DNA sequence: ACTTTCCGTTGACCTACGTCAAGGTTTCTC
DNA sequence: GAGAAACCTTGACGTAGGTCAACGGAAAGT
């Protein structure tokens, strides 16, 4: 596989001069993680970060009694594990492959050198981190200010928008994982999906699929203007 | 006042060549916000960011029914409002002065130009954003995986460490605001402080002061290994 | 100094959501 | 393709923490 060609499709490196892509290609190390394999653990030192070329990764925290909060699910083209690269500290969370995953690993020192000579990479990375801060802000808002039905509604709208506003939403993950993204547990999510189905707001027969039947109701739930019976 | 001199004390610009400091000084605009004044609102377009030279700012989200979640309290030397500078989108949260505050405002375009010529500023900014992501990660963990006593304990330890491990902690903010940082409400916080006092873990007679009496108990609470009676 | 507003505390009450348990079903694994 | 493991759902139950209300004290604006 031509690594430089793969890199040229990564948003982070859009518009980068070919010569730098070549440099990066020499730096990057291909890695593979089997489904279920840990990529890094909280507290590990970070000597570089990954870019996903195929597969899917979850980044998450756990509580002592085993509850899990997913921070991100990353897929093709997305970088992850950059925080320790720039703080010089350790990973603040866990990362695990939830499908067989290929990544390109960028060692810290080489990447820092590239940034020093090529500011557009720095600007791209600043943009990536800023987007992530924005998403975290919205996750914090969810956890602190919204109830679970509102979070679910907002998440469904988010998925719907991402797929050009379709009403047929492919979750792409298990409902257990969806619960963990929403900051709740499978039992609670299951009950809420059942209630929303009963009120004809959604249909959720299949396992990884939800169909929006009453978009207005979903929007009102997400805005906190409506409650389930 | 010599703006360049002020800028030289900002961590973000540590080690920057004097010539660039001069450039920045010409770019920067002094601003003043009275206590209670809004610096920006969620949804405002961001044409630049601020650096605090004196005072204190809270960055927060609100729910439709008025509950507030504080994301950060920023003070001297800290930058805030950078996210829209790099995403090109709007502010994801509110910012309000909680004391009379002076800032230096850095317009977006000029700052971007500086980054393009001076990569060390980009690296500093990457570090600032990464630190912030780390703190958000820990706030998300708190909200999702810990109960309020555990969050409070962790916050007290954080303040204690920041002041060289002292047992006499100066909160510097009202307890209402502390509640809003911890993702709860004043009533609940008040009850928990009372319980911790009853168990001789802390003393909290004065308004903005807490004294740690049993540090081990606090550490156990923060780790989730202990519960209040 | 006076008044109005904000802050902190406590009590009685309620509810969203987590826990525990048990069932059926789908999906890995060997 | 058989067994094991993980997933999904529903019921009964418990509780952390939010809501509403009331009151004393501090602080801020006039």
C-alpha cells in the first residue's frame, strides 16, 4: 500500500505539499488491532498518535465498579490519542478497537518537527482539537443538563443530519454501546426506546436500526420542550 | 501600560522572540468587563479570543429551565474563547465576568498570521487546547461515573494540590458556583458539606473556606472506595 | 444606613434512573 | 454447528439527588 496516498485522503493533511506527505509517509508506522484489543490504557505514556485507515475505535473512561462512559467513537480518517503528544503527559482515557482496525501511527517527535516546518499542519490539528472540545462541551451539557430521553433525541438528530437528514438511522453500534455514549445503561435505554416506540415517535424493531416517525417530537424532546408520558 | 510586557508573562507566549511580542502587542486590543457582564454568548460568531490580565471569567452552559453547568473558571494569564477561532464556527458556550476583568483581545486573522510565521505559538496553543481536553475528560468522568461526594472530594484534592498541598482551602468562589462546577445545585452541595462535617472529614464554617481534617477519607471518597453514612 | 437582592442552610417530598434478577435471542468461537 | 458469550428486554425495587418552600445572614447598590 502506498502510505503517502492514504495520507493524502486524511482531512488532517488536506492541502499538504506532496514533499511533506512523503516525509510523513516515511515517519508513519502501520499498525493493526484486532476487535477487542486495547490500543492504549489510561495512564500510559503517549509517544505518538494514531490515524485510522479502516475499522473503528472507542475512547472511553471506566468507573471502579465497571460502568463505562464512551467519549468518542472514531472511524476512518480520524486521528486519536493526540492529547499526550501536546501536553507531554499521559493518556487520560482508554482506547479499544471495536472492529478489526488498521491505523497509521505517527511518532511524537517526528510529528512535532513537521509542525515546526509546516504551519498548515498545526492549523489543521488546532481545528481538530477545537472540534473535539466543542463535542465535549456538548457531552458535558448532555450529562449535566439533559435527561436521558433528551440526550437520545439529540443523538438521533445528530446521526440523521450526518446522513443527509434520513429518517432511517443506522446506529452502526450495539445498543449497549449507545447507552455508554449517552451516559446511561442498557436497561434504561431499552425502556426509553420502548416508550418512544409506544408513543409512535420512532420504530426500533431491528437491532442496529432506528426509524424516525415523528421528527417534530424528537426535536422537542432534544430541546427539553417535551417529556415522555 | 506596556502591552508587550504583559504579554511576555502569559504562559501561551513564553519563549516568544521579542519581535513577535511587539507584533502581538500591536494586534492586541485591551478590553474591560464589569462583574456580571457577558463576554460572549453561545451562538455568537467568534472573531478572536481573549487573554485575561486581571479578574475572573466563568465559561458555562445553561439548560432551558435555568440550571447552569460551569465548564471553566479562568483567571490571570489564561486564554479563553479560542475554539471558534480554529473551527470557524460559533461559540459553543457562554462567558461572563464574575469579577471586574481586564483582557487582551486577539483578533482571529492577525493571530492566524502569527501562527503561520511562528510555529512555537502553534505548539503552545496545541498544548493549551490539549490540557483543556484533558480537563473536560475528567469533568465528563465526574458527571457520568462519580457521585457528588466523590466529585467534591476530587475537587478539594485538586485545589489542595494546586496550593502546595495545604489543608486550608480557599475556594475563591461562592458555594453556588462550586455547585455549578460540580454539576449539582446549592442545596445538594450544602447537604453533602454538612454530612462531611458531621463525619469530621472537613470543617466548613466560613463562607469561602474549607479545611481538610481527614485527608485519607477525602482520598477514599474521590476514589469511590468510601461512601458517606 | 436602608433596602433589596443574593447566598447558604435545612426540611419534606418526588422522580429519574440505577440495581438486581431472569428470560429469550443473537453472534462469536472453536 | 454446538456451546459459550454477549446482547436485548421487562419487571420489581431502591436511592441519589433534584424540586419547592421557608428563613436568617451577608453583601451590594442607592
